[in-house]
C-alpha cells in the first residue's frame, strides 16, 4: 500500500479539524500544514492542540511549511526560520519546509549553489538544536534560484547536512526542470499533482496543477515508479493548487479515485 499523505493546499478552505478527518478517512499516513493559506495558521488555535489531534488520529505531522525564499539569507530570514521551527516543535511536526527564491535572481548553477549553501549552513545548527528535519524543495521554474536536484545534493553534501536536509520530489517541478537524477536516498517526501492542459512545460504554473488521473501529462506514475524502484518508501503527498480542485464540495471521492489510479499504475509495473 502506497503511503499517501495530504498537504493542506489540497483543501485550503477546510479547517484543520476537517482536514485531519479527511486525511484519516482516506487512509493517509500523515499531513502537511502551511502558513501561506488564507487566515491565521491553524485558524489561530494552539499548535500543541493541533499536534495532539494529529497524534490522536494516528497520523504523522510530516512537515510545517514554509520558510519562503530561504536562500535569500539575512538576519531577518534567520528570525523567520526560528519562529517557524518553534511552532513546528510545539505542534510535534517532524520537519519544516524550505522554499527557494523564485524571482530570477541567482539562477545560474554557480550562483544557485552559493546562495543555497550559505543558507543551509546557517540553518543546520538551528534545525539540529530543535530536533527537526528540513524538506528542501527545488522549483522547476526558469526563474528559480534552486531548480536542479544535483545542485541541492551538492549543497547538502558541502555543509554536512545529510540526515537533516531532505529533498522534496515534486512531480510538477521535476517535470518542469527537465527531469534528471531522482536521488531517492535523499528524498524525504514526494508531492504529487497532475497537469491536463496541453501547454508547453515552460508555460505551466501552479494554477494548472490538478489531481492525477489518466489524462496527466507530467508522468506522475512513471516518476513514482522510478522512486519506488530506487528504494523510496516515504510519504506521497497530494499538493494540487488548482481552483478546480479547491472548489470541490466533496473532495474525498476525487482524491480516493486519484490515489487508486496511482496505486494501480505502480502495481502494474
């Protein structure tokens, strides 16, 4: 059985209690919460109460997102990261998520490595102090400062961050970046979403990201199959950004159907 999970971006209008209930009903292993949805994090509720509810349902709090533009390092960024880590610890999260700057700065490989390495070196003792991991997500957009997994792998190795830093394999962003090595042993979580619109990869944006089914153009099943074949056994977390998905009045059947499609595709390999 594939270990599916849910990112709160899948159903951003659901309160955290209903979101957890949905994840439990779908047989998920865990959830990811995020600080960039409308309204206060956890609806303003105590992180410890949320963490207790996650645990009571037998779920894992996989990650709390996110430190945006983490590799635009500054003392303000340090304070932002520290604040998120404290919330993550209070809520019992296993990790925080780190998202690179995506504004057409430091896009060359050498520059990407330099800014990412600087930030990872500064964040490492903070994460270890709090007993947290970090899920670092390369973004496939051409304007991103951390587009390629091999650059991230090099940066993690350079700072001695193995065991603390893990890659996010996002099927959407992996496709946009042109594929490449998958680094299953360094992958901490997989994010899945599909694209059906027949457009160029370079024109794909978050709003095109829907649930994975037979019309998917990103090769989600093939990507997951490759990860599993390479030894990945971690969570596979849904993260669709499309309003089409967010507006579903009954998301459970649609998600269940998508999960079954992926399961069948992996089983038939």
